[in-house]
C-alpha cells in the first residue's frame, strides 16, 4: 500500500517508520511548510497514494479532507480538536463520495477500553450509589484539554449516567497518555484505567485504519472500524 503522511511531527515520523516496517511505501510526506498549501495543490501531491494519514493541526483538517476528496484518496484523520467542524467535513466527504476515518484515539487498546467503560457504566447505572468522574493526563505539548479521548469516554458514560460529572486534565512532561474512569460510591470506589506506554500504539492503529479503508467510500469513526474487525474475528 502507498501511504501519504500529512504532518511530519513526532507522530508522522513514527507512522513513517511503522508503515515501512509493515512493508508499505510512504509515497509522500507533507511537512509543516508544505502543509500551508491550498487543497488543489495538496491534492496533486497525493495522487498515486492508496490512503493518507493526517496527524497535523486542527486548522488544516478541512483543507486536508477537501484535498483527499479531490485526489480520490481515503483519509485517516488522527488530529484532535476539530470536531466543531465535523458536519462540514462530513458534507465534503459525502458530496465527493470519498472515504474518511476519524478517531479521538487510534489506539486499539483505548478502543477496547471504550467498550469496557460502556459495559461498566451500564451496570453501575442500575444503582444510585455511584457518581462518575474522569481524569486524563498527557504530555505538556498537547494543546486540547480535555483530550478527545476523555470527551469520548464522557459521552459513553453519559449514555447511562446523568451528565454533569467532572473531567480533570493534567499536562506535564512527556506523559504519552493516561485515562481513568471512576465510579465513586458511599462504601467503595471502582476505577478503570488505560495507560499508553508510547505513541506507537496510536500510529499502529492509524495504519490499521488505512489498511481497512482502502477501496471503500464513506464516513466512519474509528470505533466503528474496530466493531467490524471484532465482528469479523
């Protein structure tokens, strides 16, 4: 598979290395300087790619979606903080009959964690003794807080438990990412925790999404891809 990488920061470099380890060809790398070009110019650089993976900046997501739609290249969107533009991006993808996979977190473990939290929240909701809380910790370079993953976890818990519970964020050092979902009761506390050991898990999941989306058209959130993989297994 020929992969184009949009955004050549820490995540972009990891994706490049892991993609080559998995015998894929990296056919284009769109770095910070070339990331300022318009959608038409970017589309030309994407020609020949089977899929593109974007871990750049939230301000560029719409441009990247438009460019991939023009080039006919499926886009795996790993950037966070852009969901205010979700409907507009979806419209671009659907009007162009393109392919787009996005996720708050491309870690396979985190996506399994979503399902564990969903099940736990459903069981806890059967009792009135517990209140939910979420804590997340990331490296000091991460701009958005709470993280997209924490917001996704909050939405999952809110399907079963009344909203209004707190989400706490910490930014320090080089923490890859830790998310805790807790249920505190009168007599005890239940906590569920996912801790990332490195960013390679996020990159690996994004490459798996790119492998999955080739040849498809549509608009998906990564948990839907995981659901299909689990169902197929």
